[in-house]
């Protein structure tokens, strides 16, 4: 690997770390970059997953203020995401390459619709009669849905953040910024557990992991700074746009 290739991969990692922290879908930058430099697809996918873990940690640390008071939620959804990530990683190793990819555009499309419809659905939910003495809780389906998102993330992961924000935006009554902080933790957990499995049993290019990891750490801090300053409406629009770009890339 020459210096120009190394620099390009590191820059792709930085861009992916930034986008993952703000929205998700950074894999759509790093994965094609690795393929362009001749890295085999399965090796590229596994190496990319491991390489983006430091960026996820960096982004979660950058959003630590927004995580205050959400420990129970993160533990519950994190456990479901970890289990889903294990299942997804195993599927990548045992299924034919195109077996799971057929559902990827559907998952991304559903995520975009959920993000776009989130405010309207939330208003409808809020307008329903409620017991004023009842304790406000997350929707029951958020935990299993987070687990299914983890399955998808463990297998490939592109636009997992879009899907997670769609799930959280409708099922959890919190601000977009606080939901984005939870999303970063959940996506990071999925990447970490899938990366651990890949490190043990898959073919890994460790130079690629190092370059993407270093770039993603820087990108995670950039993303946390930029993402926190975005108003909720702008953040939602960014999520929808990135989701549509991801969908278009899979349907080509």
C-alpha cells in the first residue's frame, strides 16, 4: 500500500467517523474506497467494521452530555443491540454474499420513512388521552427493534444510524440530540461485538483497520461538534438525505 492510498483510506475513515456520529452511513464512504484499492469485499467489510469502532467510541464520548440520565435506556437497548450484532456477524460468515443484501434497501427505506414521519406520529401519540399519573416509558417495541437493527449492523451496517434514529425518534420521547447520543452508543456496541468476532475468524487487513481507526477518531470529534449545533429539524433533514443517498447506492 502506497502513501497516497494510505492517506485516502485515512481520510475516508475521518469522513466516515464524522458522518456516523451525526447520522450514520459512514460505511458508504469507507467500503467503496477499500474496494477501489483492491481489497476483497469480505475482507473490506470485516476490516472496515473493526476500523470504525474507535470512531464510534469517539463520537459517543463527544456526546456524553446528552447521555446523562439515559443509563437504564442505554443498558437495555445496548444489550439488545449486542445480541443482534452477534447474530448479524455470524450471518455474514455463514450466508452467501447476496443472501442478506436483498433486504438492505428495504431496511434503509423503512428507516427514512420512520425519520420523516416521526414528528407527525409523535404528535398523534401525544394527542391520545393518557393517564396523568402514569410513568412515561419508551414504547415496548423499541428494544426488539433495536436488536433487529443490530442484526443488520452486524452484517453490513451502512445506514444503521438512519434506522436507529427512525426507531428511537418514534418510540422514545426525547430530543433528537439525546437520541443521537444513544444511537452513537448502540451503533458502537454493534460494531465492537461484530469486529471482535471478525478479528477472531475472518480475514482482516490490519493496516486498513489502523488507517480507518485513526481517521474515524478524528471524525468522531468533528461529528460531535457539528451534530450538537444542528437544530432538530436540520438534523432530521440530514438523516433523511443521507438515507436516500444510501438507498440510491444500493438500488443502482
